[in-house]
């Protein structure tokens, strides 16, 4: 079974997907981490972020892998923590916008999604990556709440700067954010993490 969880940054995708996968005994696939890992590698190697062909080639030559506990690796490096750095936050949307990059990543994501029961989260999962997913969820939340959540994830970061960056990212990512018509919307603004997981788990049980 494939459970697809989509929505904007800060809506709770990663937290919900990770906890839901643990509860169901499914694998957890963070597609956003894949783009972040590629961005980190490009920055480390000095690849021009405007060069879509070079980035797509880099993605094809350096497939992202996932380990125990959500560990993320690329090109032989564990980048689990590094991909959450502010410099990656600022650049990942630029990298992810390139059609060639997205195609390479989607192929990898589709391959990973068919290796057993999985919870996949990202921005275009239910509509593009896994349109055959049995469960599709679209998480939303008020912009102010999403900014607060992002600040809690980035210890020591400036709250106002994060809020501005989140708003700018929403605008940049709009073109690549696709909502599946059959996705169930869940507003997480006033819900706890456990409450959101309960709702999604109930949808999974209905479709089993």
C-alpha cells in the first residue's frame, strides 16, 4: 500500500508521515529530503544552480538513499543534519524547479515506492509521483502556524526571517505543487500531531 501525504512547507508532512509509518509498520520516504540532499551536494561541489542539465546529471549519478531512523545519504555522505541548514533552505526550491531534476527524482521515488508498504510525503506525490496511491492526504495549516513550526525546527534561527523565507518559498514552489483531485484535506492548524496521525490512520484502515 502507498500512502501519499502532500502539502506546503510547515503543514506537518514530515512529522505526520514519519509517525504514521512507524505506527503502521510502513517504510517512510521523505521526497523533500531527496531534493535537499541533491542541493547540498551541488553546493558542496560548486555546481551552478541555474544549470538544470548539470543538476539532473548529478542527480542521476548520485541517487539518494535512506537508512534506519530516517537517515539520508548521498555520494557516500550522511547528510541527515546538513540538509536542514539555512543555505539548503534557501536554495532547494531553485534546484527543484528544473524539469530535468524533477524527472530524475520522480523516477527514483517511483522505484522506491514500489518496494513494499510505504508512506511518502512531498509536494506532488498523489498527483504526479504516485497517482495510484491507495490513500492520498493533503495537509494544510495557517501561514502563521506553519512559520512557528519551522522556527521550532530551526533552533536559533530568526523567526521573522523564517516567516519571510517560508512565504517566498510558497510562491516559488507554487508551479510545482500539485494536489490530487481525490486527496482528502486535513487542516492541521489546531490539531496535535497525534490527532493528525489518528485521522490519517483511520483513512488507511478504511481503504485496507
